[in-house]
C-alpha cells in the first residue's frame, strides 16, 4: 500500500473527464483508482478539482480543438477561484498530439498516452514540483499489471481484454493512437474477472477495439479464443451476464458464433460494425468484407440465437460515396433490422489515407444522408422495442433514473428499461415490459429475482 498523505504541492482532489468509447471509460476508471491509491480524492460534485484529467478521444470531429477549449475553460475557472489546477491530457489526442499540446498550452502539466497512464502517479509527483512531462510510449511491459486493484465496481463492469488495432481502415486513427493489437493474458483476465465479481459485478463486458481478435493460452499452453474465455467466465457462480464489444467481421470465429447458442450467460446482443452497404466504399475503406459476407455472418448468429439484437456502426459521406452507394447502405439496414446503431458523418483524420482521397463530400450532403440513415435506424429501433412489449425478461438495475423514484436497468438485449417501483442498484429483477419508446422501455416488476 502506498502512503496516503501526499507530499506538499500535490493535488488533494481530482476529476477525470472521459470522452469517446467504452475503452476510454475503462481507462478513466483505472486512472481514478490509481490517483486514489496515491491519496488523491475525487472532487466533490460541483467543486473545482486540484487535478483535472482530460481523457480525450480523437476518432471524429474537431477533437483537438475541443481539448484546447476545455483546457482554456478549466484555467479560467481556476483563475476565478484563485487556484491554478493541475491539468493532465490523456487518451488518444494526447497520443496523437504529444509535445504539441505542451507547446500550445503552458498550463498543461502532463500529457499521457493510453498505453502509458500507469505512470500517471509519477507524473503527478513531478508536476507537484513544477516539472512538466510527456509520456506517449507504447511500452511492451504490462500496463495492466502496474495498475492498482479494482475497488469500486458497478453491477455492470468493463474488463479490457484486448487493445489496439491492425486493421487500418482508411478513415480511422485508432491503429495510430492505440497501437498494434495486443491481447491481455488469459490467466490475468480470469483473476481480474473473479475480483470484479467478488467486488459486486453481476455483468462483465469484455472490451477491445477488436475484441473478437483476442487470443490467449491456458495453463497447458493450448490456445484459447474469445469464446473460450467466455465459457470460462460462464462458470463464475455470481456472474450473471457476459457481453463483449467491439467486434470486427473478419475476426469472427465459428466458436464464438456457437457460444451464442450454448452459453446461457452470454447475452443475446452483438455489436458488429459494417460502416457501409456498398462494396466499392467498403473496399476503399479497406474493410475487407462485403455487404453480402457481412449479412451471411449475421444469419449464422440468428441461426443459433434467433432473438439476438444486432447493432452496428455506420459512416456516411466517406470520400467518393455516391447517392446510389449511400442507398445501398439504407438497403443493408432494411435487410438487417438493427435494434440500435451508431452512425457518424465521415470526419477526415489527419494522417489517415482517406483524409487526402479525392471526392470529399459536402457538409450538406453528409447532413442529409445522416438524417435519412438515422430515420431508418430509429424506425427499426422503435420496432424492436415495440415487439418486446408484453413480454417478461430479466433486468439488471444499474442506476437511478432522472426523475425521483425512478430506476434504470438493462434488458438482455441492452435496452434501457425504466421502473417507478422502489429498487436498488445491482438488483436483477424479473419484469414485464409494458410500453416502448424510441430508445427505452417502461418495466413493471413481476418478481424481485431473476428467472
Ligand atoms: N469519421 C467518422 N466516423 C469514424 N469512425 C471511426 N473513424 C471515423 C472517422 N474518421 C467510426 C466508425 C467506428 C466508430 C468507433 O467510429 O464507425 O466503428
Ligand atoms: Fe478503426 Fe477499422 Fe480498427 Fe475499427 S477495425 S478500430 S474502424 S481501423
């Protein structure tokens, strides 16, 4: 155990602001625990923190500009309060911009990349002495092993099993900011999962940029795929649900598909990004799957798990995308009937091949396509929710709702379900789904225990 009285000049309170994907949420939680292990407490709600960590995302839009304006805002609030908060920039913008942030923002004390944040404690120590530091290494040594044990665990917990990406889709910065694909060791993950469950997790979501590319070795040296890891986690008595995200169509294995029909705790939900329904665009994106091969893959999941909820990611306005090609994406959506999906306007990322491709699409065209795409996706999501009305399922209660007395949980298909009855975080209840809105359902308690 480290000391709990920080040396002079050290921050007493911190706040971590995470943007972007679930990996960042996980990293943000790990950084918070690391700071707490060093005796720094979370800043009370509504109060300025001595140390602010901006855990940034670089995947779309004007991410970098947003970071600079956030830094400005924190400094301004500090000046008003007569303080000079310590600022750390973490995450993918830190990785991509590195020293540039240090040059442009003298108020930033630390820049730390996603593969180096286990060293944040030392950097804070240096910053307390007025020393600024940048660490955007992608070391081979295990970041995870250097992190403190998990203490606070929500009923639905994340577990990063894989990081990085070797796919090099032509629009995407992830291979540059998160580095090459690596899998965390099997034995380490089993231990971390057990600890999560002991600490109260009832659902574990396995995370990775290409989670289904995860591979490990068991104690006899035999190779294990993601399905093997899931089957092992299925044996943890107090764990009730298993999920994983995000997958790549090319890394899907027959074993993982089969697991959806065989492993009771594996939830009937699959997030499988497709990006476009046009084979020409998919090729230009370097996706190395076609619309047809993607649809065939989904059919296999539906064969083993007919009720599976399907989700995806879409990009509209990739350079050169014609109206007819965009309509192929709409046709793919009509064929799949997603339960939910994420959709984005193409955003050129400096240093990626697509950023300099010819045929960049005008903003108005992208706006129009995104609107039409989201109308289709919204229609299907509402229909998916409506089809569940009148049925009974298990719901894991995750948090209070916005209205007093309201509770919010998740169905097996990852739908948000609201309750007006008195419940508690971590309850797994049997509920009737009584009405459906575009993005959530209302539930009525049938029994205070799962099926
Ligand atoms: N522009 C728009 N969307 C992007 N995504 C990744 N890179 C870009 C980009 N440059 C989307 C993809 C990916 C999701 C995480 O973000 O749909 O699956
Ligand atoms: Fe980016 Fe493609 Fe890798 Fe996904 S698979 S992280 S979109 S490069």
